[in-house]
C-alpha cells in the first residue's frame, strides 16, 4: 500500500531562484493544507534555497527545517549514497514529486531501479507553468519508466480548470488582515491594500509604501531597458496632465536587470524615482508586491504571483531560439482575452508582444499606453476578473493532495 503521508520533492536548480522558489512555495502550501504530511526536499543548490529561507544552512548536507507546525527534512542533491544510510529513509517514499523534469539524483536512481527494490512508487512530474494547450493535454498523462513498479504521471500547473491550477499561499498575517477587512471568504490577494500588507510582516521593505505615489515593481532579465525607461517616463508625464502631483516610484528588484535598468535610467536623466531592493525572503516578497500598483515580472513564480494578485502587470518570458517565447506569451494573452474589453485587450497585447519580441526594440509608446490605462484604472477591473478566475480554479497544492489521496 502507498504511504501517502511521506512525500519526497526533487529540485535541481537551473535558474538561480526560479526553480527553488516554486518548490519552496509548493512545500509551504502542502504543509499549510496538511501539516501532518512529512516532506523531504532534495535540492541541488542550498545557497539559492538559503536566499529564499534564511533558516536553511547551505553548508549542511542533511538538516531539519522547521516550518510552522511541520518539520521538513532537507537533503543536498549532491550527497553521495555512502555518506549516510539512504535506503532506509528513502524507501519509505511512495510519492515522489519530480519538479520541472529535473530527473533524479544518482543515488536515488540506483535505489529505485535496483533489482531488489520492489515497492510501488508514484512519481508525479510537476511541470513548467504554461498557458499553451498542451498543459491540459498532458495533465495527469501517464509517462513510462524502466520498471513496472515505478509509475509516473505529469501534473501540469496552468491557468484553466483542466490543469492543476496555480500554487496559492497566504502570506504571514493573512488571517488577521482578512478579519480586519471583513474578507474571510475572499482571497486576500484580490483585496489587499498597502496597510494590510504592512501589517503582515516586519520587513523593512514595506515601511514606506503607504507614503509613496504610484508604485511599480520591476523584475526582468538582463536586457537593455532604454525603451522601458522612456515608456515609464512618458506615462508619468501623461498622468501629470490631469494630476499635477502624480509621480512614479519604481522598485528595482535585486538581480541581473538592476544594473542595466539603472544605467538606462541615468542616461534618460533620472526621470522618475527608483528604489533598489535587496533580495527578500519569499513570504516578504509575497506581501511586498501586493502593495504595488503595477508589476513587471519575469519567469514562472513571479508570473503566478502577479496573475493571482489582481494587479495590472507585464510578463517577460525567458528568451528562446527563433523567438519561440512569443508562443508562450501569446498563449497567456489569449487566455486573458475574455476578461478584457476589446480596446484594453489590444493595449495589453501590443505591450506584451513588443516587450517579449527580442528581435526588435520594445515599443515605448505601447508600454506608456498600457501603463496609462492602469494609472487611469481603465484596465484594473479586468485584471481582477482574471485573478478571480484563477482563484476559482483552486490551489494546485490542494489538487495535488486530492490526487495523491486517489492513488492506489
């Protein structure tokens, strides 16, 4: 019989923070929903994990991590089988979550496919997030392995009810904030104002948000940002025609995009305020972005947070050969279409496509037009509608636990 209360989660870190960010978020959600679940995380880069969760010791190959009322076992992916008795603890795991097609450590591969390992194991491949049609087609699809007792299926995150959905976490203090706002039955992320976000954490990043004007969060890949800076500056000038005291404060995330953005901003004459951010713990980040007015995000985890937030945003996809990232961008744009008026949808489409077309310069007017719609609150209700749909699709972690419960 499958032991459904012990779950082994595998994470091979390719992107410095994207992979482990999603895995840490998933583990948090699983523990929040079912504190009795015993989680073991096997991670290839504990330094990156430490940036997400400071209690992780990157130099310790085997450690316990205390999360609320749960204790997780953390194991370094690079550990050698001879370093400790692996077979006894690992053989307990009937459920393995293999994240982002990461494969398995050598020691685990040898154990599972050895002749004397006869227990039934269910491997669920938690795949990359996409709005493409194949997310629905692959969800819960069987995948072959080399042994009949080692079974595998795809479990697809996504934006529709025919996928696993998105991971939904409450941030620290969410219950108190919901009660204060009278929102006990409504996803907090759809109604969070800066004052509620501030009450949720003691992070110094949140101290001044209530006093800032229009707040933009910026997190991107390492590219020239000249057109974006000009587009944001143009937006600010447009808004000042009707609101003379309007001004932008742009919060610049730590990472490779920080330096090129600052360089472009300086070259443009520093047309608006920027504030450089240090790397945040994941819970602080979740609270922080809910205090923003507009988001520029990249990758997978930040995309999911933006989509769930109900805030207007632009997503930058990872650059691929032959501009293939536009296929992914267009699929997500199409999934949002029914929530928008024709005019506002065209602004969204033009801004997103231009920003993600790496074969030409970003259209600064398209960026300014889209930002202006958000500043004038012409599109904000549409983003809230999109977010409400995603929340109604349910929590990926909850769907995952339900599916595990159904296995035999």
